[in-house]
C-alpha cells in the first residue's frame, strides 16, 4: 500500500471516528425537546394507602392540600370501601376528599372509578363480588357502581374528568 493511500485511509478513519463521536451530540441538539415553562404537575392521593402506612389519612390529605402547590389531583373511588355489602354504599371517604378540594376552587380532580384504580393491588373488588359466579351479574354490579358513583358525586365542581377502569370482568 502506498503512503498516499495509507494517509487517505487514516484520514478517513479519523473523520469516521469524529463523526461517530459528534453525531449523537448533534442529533441530541436537533431532537431535544423544547423547554416548557407551563408544565402543570399533579398527584395521586390514596386514602387507603395512607391508612396502610399507619397515617391518619385525613390529616395527611389536609397537609398535602396546604403544603403542596399542585392544582391537579387524581383520587380513587375504592369499590371495596364504597360497597362493602351488595346493596349498600358509603361514599363518606371520597366525599370528605372532594369537600376539602372544593374549598380550593383552582384545584381539579380526575376521579377514578371501577375495578382497577390507583395503587397496589391492581383491582379493589369487594369480597362479596368475587363470590358471584355469573359473569353477567358481575358486570352489572360494576356498572351499578359506576352509575351510583356518578349520580352521587356529579355535583362536585372540582371533578373535571371521570376515569373509568376495567368494567369487563373476563375469566
């Protein structure tokens, strides 16, 4: 191989290495997202999880409302809390949270309803529902929960979105 060809090959290799090193940086600069100053963060609140942590969930919720400047909240209607028996409903926990949020007119709520809501475990079905064997009856009970919840809570101005999860039971 002549010196000229060797020199060209070395130059090509140096240029290739520089390109490989610089290209990702240039690509990052070109594709990087623009900075948005209007980002609005929110938070999930779970009275159930706060209780599992041995916290007074009402006090915890009050502290969050006073100390954290977020305007968006996602809270859940836990089916196993709301409907402990097939024909009775107790919305007191969720109403407490919504009543407190109503005191702050700038706050917005995404209310989650259904089998699958925020926090572990994935689904929060009542014990009595799990014992039902007829799939159509199970599905109807979920739909009844959703209808009753909407009827009960639709007057709250802080609820901006209704998030309905897992109404199909499957096998």
